[in-house]
C-alpha cells in the first residue's frame, strides 16, 4: 500500500479469475444447475437477477502484486481443507468491522491467542504478542480487558492479533467503519504507519472512497457485483472508465490524489529548481512552486531523474481531471 514503486512492476502475489458470489433464494443450486460453468457471463448475470438473486461478485478478475496483496503460484481452489487451514493459520491475517475480541481475555492473551492455536510455547507466544502490542501503540495496556478499552484501542488489539502470526497476506474488511470520524482518521494514520514498517501484501475493503484513495496503491471499484475499473487512485480520478466512476470521483480533491509522476514530462536539458518524488501528491508539490521554483525534477526511489514538472504541466493535469469528471 502506498509504496513508491509501481505495483504493476512487482510479482503477482494473488491472481483472482472469474470469481462469482451470489445471494438469494437458491444460491447453492444456481451454479450446480449449470455444472459450475459460466460460458456467457452477461447471460449468467441476467439469469441470476431474473431469478431474484443478488450478485455480490460477478465474474470478478484481478491481480494483486507483492507489497499490495493462485497465492504464491498455488491454486487455492485445488488445495485440500487441511492445506487451506494451514495457509489461513500461518500465512494470512484478518481484521473485520466487528473487532471480535474475546471479552474474558486481556489484551496480551487476545493477541497471543492465534499463536496458542498454532501450538507455540507460552514464553514464545507472549514475547511475540508483547512485540505486537507495542507496535500498535498499546504498551502498558497488556492487562486490560476489552471492556476497559475505547473502540480505537480495541481495533488496535485486533490488528495486533492479526499480525502476531506474521502473515504474508493481510485482509482488512471494513476495519474502521464502526469508529467515529476522528478515531477512524487516526486508525488510517496508524495503518499507514504500520505498512511503512511491515510492507505487507494487503487487500483492504471499504465503502468509503476517500479512505480507499488515501491508503490504496490500486483500487477496484465495483457496481452491482461487477468490477467497473481497476487502477491507481490518480488513474481512477483522472481517467474514470464509466459515468458511474466519474460521478463517484467528482468531489474528490484532485491535489490530494494526482501525483508529480502524473504531471511529468520527459527530462530535458533545463534548469532544475529542485526535486520531488514521483509519488508525491500535488498538495505537497505546489508549495515548492509558490516558493519560487519553476521546474522540478521528478525522481524515483533510487534518486534517478525520470522527468520534470512545471506549474503549467500541473495545471494541465488538474484541468484534464476536472474535465473528465464533468
């Protein structure tokens, strides 16, 4: 999440292809009647809706690359129940909207619980749990019970617990939606801080588009169960694929999404007044122009110059984005 390098340049960690999930009167038999095959996704989706089913996921395909979120080349649909259990226990961490803490266990024991399930010795699991409690900023609260913690603190315990198993893959499903706006913002900050330290592969589900823009490397936007666009925050805002996406993004502050790299032109032999990272958003770039710089070099994570931006290229990108949303 929010890494400097382009996610598309990294190895694929998870590949999802043609995923379906429906709810309704007969969800268990809908695909069985079709021998588990979907030769025509459009016709299948129409049939599902005509038979009073709701498609939560309709023919969804996407790749998740290392450092964001077949898993390590293994087809999970072909894995045995025992293999899936081991993957879930040892390679995946999950955080949900409902904190799911055990009320009879204190903080340290809640965090250590998945390690107990794995069979780790008490001293090992308590040591690891203590490290995670400190990582999420709850050192000194180890003996507290969930009822003695605020909502934000409880969610921190849930995050610490999910990280205790050192997961390769981290799933977060609406993890902050039950929190009030101020605490939600604080937890987003905490999430970004942890990701800078841990560099996890993450799938983050949210209904809050601004939250998705703030924390995601790439965003998949769904409508009625179908994926209508996948792209970086700036790609989605600057080049909406459908009217739905354009309407969804029209009130987004462009300067908080568009990056220096999005406004960059090829490097030439010009006088450079400073440098900015490719991934830096325009709200952090513009003060340099106000300060007197006329041309800024864009650099990648190695410090190499990739191109440059001017006030003119920035204004052009903002204008194009506003036009696309109109």
